[in-house]
C-alpha cells in the first residue's frame, strides 16, 4: 500500500468529512427508496447511486483511519425505517437522483482545485467521473420516460450584437430588456431546485412527529413556494414555459421513514445548495433587478438554515455537526447510538 508522509490539509479534511456525512445520508435515503420501488429501470439507477455512495464512504473511512483521524459517525441504520409506508413516487426518486448528481458535480468540481495530495485529487476525479455517469444515466431515463423538463427554448440569434448602452443593466426603472439566455437558465434551474425542496419539505412535514420540526418543514414549503413564484413571474413576463410541479409526487403517508435528525440535516444541505445556486445566478445576471432579488433571497435562506441548525442543537435525538479540529467528533444536541454503523451495513 502506498504510504503518505504529507499530512492532509484543512480543506482536504473538511471536504472529506462533509462528503462522508452527505453520502451516509444518501445511503439511508436510497435504502428507503429501494424498499418502495415498482419501476425496474428506476430501481437500477437507485442501485447504482447507493453503490457509489457506499464506495465513497469506504474510501473516506480508509483515508481517515490511515491518518489517525476519527471516522465521522454519519447517519446509520437507526436513521432510516425502510418498512415505513411509501412517501414519494418512483418518478420522484428518479428526479431526486438527477438533482443530487447535479449538486455532486458542482461540489466535486469546486473541491478539486482546493485539494493537493495526489491520492485525494485522484479520489475526487474518480467521484466526478462516476457522478457524470450517474447523471447521464438518470437524465437519459427521464427523457425516455417523458419525465424530464427541458429548459425553455428561445429563438436562435440571427446576428452578433454588442452591449452599447448602460440600460442593458436596468431592471427597476424605464424599459426592461428581455432576459438573456444565461438569466433564463438560472431562473429555470432555481425553480427546479425549489420544487425539489418543496416536495421534500411537504413530505417531511407530513411525517414529522415533533411540533417544532413539523412547523419548520411547513416554513420550508412556504419559502420554496414564494421563491418559485418570484422566478416564475420573470419567465411568464417573457412568455417562457414554467417547469412542472412535483406536489403530486408526495403521497398522503404520515409514517416516519427517517429520523427527524436526518430530515433536518438533509433540508440543511438543500438550503446550503440553494444559497450557492443563488450566488452563482446573482453573479451571472447583469439586470439589476435580478441581482437584487437574489441578494435578498440568500439571507432569507441563510436564516432558515440557521434556525434549522438551532433546532437540531436543542433536540435530544442524534445530530452531528461539521468537522471541528478542536473536538472530535463534533457532536451536539441529538445523541448518537453507542454502536453506530453506516446505513445499509
């Protein structure tokens, strides 16, 4: 086995730690999905997805053990209840995989420039490659089943044009120029991600047992609806189509499929992803009104995520935070089991 004399950097430890936590959630979620699946084609995609997450967990655990770093406790078999009634449809499962791979590609591509040791770079390059494969697999299946919602079509440009007036940046007063293709792209993408968040929060609100958690999930639904409405208005004004809703993909079940710890942590990850998406959209939207809108929405999502973390800290069920070099593992609030095992093992 190759020996490494170079210690892991802070960015390498932090990203490996975060990835471990995320993949442990994915294993729990996919374990539950696979216990309620009818479509065999979608089942194969889910099996591929859970296999990748298990590979990631195994590799990261190996790296940490070799470095003498405690392996994160992550989410375990105690955080998923596979026998609970079905909460989401098969088509939602497929949409979920597609959007999780989109998030994974963005995360891995952002991590790769900030890791240095050769084995860690190779690990993240392999993550990018395997996630691209899963992304293509899920996208092709969505297209073949007529479930994929393409971004809006626009007329092809007939000539090259240049920005000649500062009014190109306007958006509050005077004549508003049409949306650029990149602005349309981000409005569409943010509608899609908010629809995913809305469906998740709606389902979690139905099954949550603690009042504080249930109310938090309802708040998440309302925030997603508000943001979807804002983005939709911009597309409608420009006579562009709106992505379909996923509300109908949530069943009426009130049977708890995951621990409330896991549900809160998962919504926190979605919130962090949403803030990142808004930041990118803000930087690529020249119209002042669009940039200002994203600037207002980021703190709102940030406050929602902060309140969720505070709820988790104050609970008496398990919860684990991010890597903290001054105290390993960084656990607070929800207590962990004495002999946890990664979900599915």
